[in-house]
């Protein structure tokens, strides 16, 4: 498993639209991607669970990538966070 | 050809296909199911259909309103196919042996409640999205026809009755006319129809179940008639009428940019009444020189919790900025009476029009009031905002308001937040405020006469009661004398006085109002140029 920490820069946090983008992106990979904040976590393919975490701008989340093509998925999902969230 | 008559709220003619809004949805009942597998399969089929419907909506919205507004359908699509949501529905079917409709309703409520409990206004509002998505699924499962305004062709809306929040949510471009079985000519829905400049009939005695979606209908707001399946002859006649209407609108367009001044040089401000931030477009399109009434309660309607200070601040700031340095008079919340909002927990009243509403709520629950005032004072930095307080009956109320405004200002100062205390005025809409207008005028910066309530309270006539329309004389001399009295007392104290009620748009009275010396008339945006024409033709 590979993971990275990320500070949310999007001013609205992980709201419906950014969460939707993330779900779309996450569905492209075989690896299981999990987003964690504090003691809450959600699979990146699950919209409502992501939204229910209530991640706001400035929050730090940990993103775990597990299984499948970990290396490649890790790099592109990190890119995705930096460009979209 | 089937013809029905009703009371007209806007004198225009429209023709188009009918969309029947039948709110009598089939109730969701709990049924015992033995074959849970086939029930689960029904869910999958319904979800697939939902995704298809939402995809079609997305495509259409993308073309018509752009990506930002279309994104909501994409989000709904993801919600409807969300794994947790689907698992939860199927789990309920399997463990409780219930039908798919019931399981969707329960799962939808659970998820909506989860969002409603979050500590973030935006997320709380998403509860409505989940309910929307669940309703879509239930409608598909029940085989109901879904009325979707976003994908609707411009149509004639037929309904039992419409609440103000339902009316507001409709896309104004898609509505050719309204026809309702209930409602009176002075209800808020009627006022909205007038504002949107579309023909509307209320109190039409027709059987909704006999009217099919897609039937061609002619709504004649001049005769007060709606005709289903009009003859070819009638259709061509109506087309001519509509063309004339459009020519008239074009003529009025030519008055844009001209001053509101009589031949002898008497000037009057003609402002517009609005109820939503998006209405600013209509204000500018119709060349109003300001906003004389921004009904802030639309920020409070159609939602489940109070709008936050930030949300209000953004709305007020946006309107102020969009209007550049033109005047924007924002009325503090006027909830109560016929505008009910669940989360205010107002309770039942025997006599809501004479009850706990508007400024009375604000003075008894100052927290709600202060949130709005903070937002207004902060937004005032960004434009020419004025604040207007509704339902005033005494000088003591105005002094109390001023104290609260001062408290809010002091709080903002101590927090180092930028603000400005703008011009403040009151609505003159109770007989008490007219009679006390000499004293009140010394306390405030302006008066704006709310003729709808003033007429209702002066004549003791309930404006929601269709039975009383025959007694409701909007030109009653008692009301006109009250207007004169308030205007004279305003001028004596050196402040200005306007009208923001329906009477301000009454073209039969424009000349009289100018002669009375009123300084401002605030009317629905579509009436601004019509009044300008009358004023410019006056001696």
C-alpha cells in the first residue's frame, strides 16, 4: 500500500462537484483508493461517503492506494488531487 | 375544444402544450415481499432508468445553460448509482422483506438525514438532492410520469395550486402560462406570475385528472379563459394576438434609457421589485433605475434551515455589485402569514395575517434578525444598499431596531469586520403606521408603502380568500387617502416616500401618484417601461 497526505486547496472542500470528479477518476483504476480524515474514511468510488466526511478547505486528508497497479495509480491520483482539489 | 374560465392575474395571451402538475403522488406503502431477488432486480432496472433520465437532463442542460448548472444532474447521477446507497436499499429489501419503493424511501430518508445533520450549510442542502434522487427512483418504480422542468419544452403549467417556493424553482424561460384550480388573484404565486410577465389564471374550476400532458392549450389572460384543444381558427387568431403582444413589448423597449419625466418636467423614480438574485437580470433588462424591494424571504424559503450570514452576505453583495451604484432596497425577512417556513416553527395561528410575522419575529428572536443585519451591513460596503423593515406599527419598534443595528455594528467593529450602516426605511403597510407617519418620518430615511397589506388591513379583507375578490377594491378611497397622508408626512420631515406594492404598477393610478408627489414607484420589472411611457406622456 502506498499513501500520501494532502491539504485540500479547493475553497469549497470535497463538495458534490469535486467529489463527483474524484469518483469518476477513481473508477478508472483497479487499485482500491481510500480517502481518510481523522477517524473517518471513504472509498474514493463512493460519492455519498466522500461527501459525508465533510472535508473542508485546509483539511489534511490521507490518501491510500492499495492493490492493482499501485505505482502508476499512486502517481496519477496524486496528480489528480493536486490539479483538482 | 374544452373551455374553462377563471380569474386572470396577468393580461397576456399564450399558447402551448400542457404540463399537468398533479401533486397527488401515489403514497409509498410497505408491502410484504417473499421474492426479494426480483425486488432487488427491480431496483437495478430503476437505477439504470434513473441514470438514463439524468444523463438526458445533463446533456440538455449542458447545451442550454452551460456546464456549471448541468453539473447538478451529473452529481445526481452519481448519487443514484452510489454503491452505499444501492447496498442500503437492497439490504433493506432482503432483511425486512419489503418492496423496492419502501426500501428506497427508507434509505433515502436515512441518507438525507445524515447530510441534514452535518455542520455545513452546503452539505445540509444536499439532503434535498438525495430526497430528489430517491423520489426519482420511487416515481420510476411506481411507473409515475415525472415532471421535470429542466428538460421541459416551454409549456403551459396546469396545477391544483402552486406554493411560492414551487413557483420560484421553476425555470422562467420554460413557462408560457400558469393555470391553477385554487389560489386568488393576490396570492404570492399570482404576484410572481405578474413579475415574470406571463399570463396566469387562478380559481379555474377544472378536473385535473381529465387533462392530459401535451394537450395544446390557449391561456387568455384578457378574457380569463383557458381553452384546451383549440380549433385551427382560434389558433391562428391567437398567433396574431401573440404577435401584437410582442410588437408592444418591442415598442416599450424603445423607451429604454429614457428618463421618467413628465412633459412639465416632474420626475419620479421607477424601481423594480425582485425576489431572487437572478432577477437582477430582469431589472437591468427592463432598465429600472434601482431595486425598490428585494424580498429577502426567498433566501429562507424552500430549504430546511436558516440561511447563514455568509450565504446572505454573498446574495446581497452580488445584487449590490450587479446593480453598480444604483439603489438596492432590501427588505428584512417577511416570513409568516401566508409564507410558511417549517424550520421557523411558527406554530398554528388562528389569524396569521394579524399574527407573528415579519419584524415581530425579528424583534422577538433577535438572533435571526442579527444574522440578517450583519450580512446587510457587511454587504452595504459593496454598493448602494438600503434596508427596509416590514410591518411596523410604532415608533418604539423603530427605536428598538436602531438599537439592534447599533449592537450589530459595534460587534462588527470589535471584530474588525468591514461594514457600513446604510440608509434605513420602513414599509408603510399597516393603518397604524400611516396614522403615526408624522412621528415615524422623523426616525427613518424613507417610507415605502406596501399597498397589498395596507389594503388588506384597511379594508379588513383577506387577500388569500378568493371569495372576497369581489369586495377587494384596490382603488378604495380610504387606501388612496392613506397613501397621500404618508407621503405628505414624509415630505414634511424631509424624507422620500415610494410605493412598492401592487398598486404602484396600476397604470390607472400612475398619474394620480405623480400628482400626489410620490418620489418612487417600485414595480415588477416587466412594468417599469410601461410606467415610464405613461409618465412621459403626462403633462
